[in-house]
C-alpha cells in the first residue's frame, strides 16, 4: 500500500524556490503550501456544484477526494453537507485540516494516486478528482484512472474536473504565455490537453454512462471573471520557476510578475476565456 507515513516526510520530501514549498517526489508543478491553499479555497467556490450523486450521498456512501489539495477544501465542505457519508482525502503533500476543525466524517492520508490509492478493491460509492492537469504524465493518468476504477464498487461513480488550457480570444501577451506554458508542460512530461482525453481514457478502462459538461470560464472579464482569474492566474503565477528553466528572463521574479500583471490587464480588453470539462461516469 502506498500510504506515506508522516515519517516519510523528511528533508528531501519538499524543496523551496523563492519561499514557495514544492513536492520533490511528485511531477506536480505548483507549490504545496498555505499560499496555495488560499488560491485553492477561492477556486473551490468558483467551481462548487452539487455532486451528481446527491441521493447516494444523502443516504450514506464512502467517498474519495483524490488529490484533495492543501486544506482539502472540497472534502471538508462537502463532508459537512452530507453527514451520513464518509470522506477520505488523499494527497501526495501534507496540509490536511487538523483534527479539531475537520468534520468527524473525514479522514486523510498521504498517498500517490498515480501509483496506488490506499484502499481495497470495490470500496467506494463516489470518487471526486479535480485539477490534476499539472501533475501526471500520460502513463500516470492511465494508472490513476485504473486505480479509481479498482477502488469503486460496481455501480459507483467518478467525477473528474479539468481545465482546458487552450485560451479563446487571447491577446498577444497571453498567447505568448500559453505557448511557453504548453512547452513547459511538455518538458515536464505532462498532458496539457487531458480534459479532452478523459472520456476516451475512461471508456478504455471500462467506465460507462458518460455525462460531459463543458463550461466557459471568463478570465478577469464578465461575471465571476476576477475570481476566476485569481484561481487560474494564481496557478500561472505559480509556474514561474518551471518556465524560467527555459525562458530565463523569467528567472527574475519582478519581470515575471510584471508580465503576468500585464496579462491581467489585457484580459479585460480581449475578453479571454478558457473552458472547463466535467466528466461523470459509472463503473458497471
Ligand atoms: C491543483 S491542486 C487541486 C487540489 C484539489 N483537488 C482542489 O480541487 O482543490 C492539485 C493537487 O494534486 C496533488 N498531487 C499532485 N500529484 C499527485 C499524486 N501523484 N498523488 C497524489 N496527489 C497529487 C498536489 O499535491 C495538489 O494538492
């Protein structure tokens, strides 16, 4: 089983760049620290939609929040709404809510969801997994989706939410940024267009009953645009150290910040947006 004990978190487990904490054992490109938790909390509320398995959650099922994130905002928020269900949050980095603030129907474990979800076969009624786009290679995605299939009970549901990072109505600064970001993803062995591959990958593993929703996500313009930009733009700002490996002018944090500040202004004029994919499927 790949439950990592607290003792596994030793000096080599994290590294620090410009005061931000990163996980040295994961491919994941964004920081894992309290600053990231603040971004994830706002992002959680940009995306809060009721899980489609509401009747089952009301009744009481076992749920996994796979890669629950620093602060585990979905796990704790949804666990409070469904006291009859039990929730496990798993992440490769710590930053789980402390026992006295976590709802009593939650537990948390360290684990690598691309290798082994720390649960027996056929255990869960629902698996939720959101925003792993910056974390897994193509092989790791397949292994992760097979693991989700393994731990679900027959009849259990999965819900996956991912950004599609192709930007619509991009201005010149965002266009350059996204070209560089896609190169950065490629260099890091990541799958930048995973959102549009999820259905096919899940089908090959044996999932059925697909419901896919595609939503526009306006950036710094239109309804909710500012909060949306703080969520996605916050992750772009957190990619500075990844991109500076190739685009060395961005090694200077001030230059990178100024570039992103100018992207932020450009978004208003161009009315740029991305799309969000939600894929919902069932284990037969
Ligand atoms: C963008 S955050 C999303 C967190 C949460 N799902 C949410 O929506 O708020 C991605 C999370 O994936 C975790 N992660 C990355 N690679 C992982 C892996 N191989 N196994 C488990 N967690 C991983 C990171 O530590 C991070 O907390």
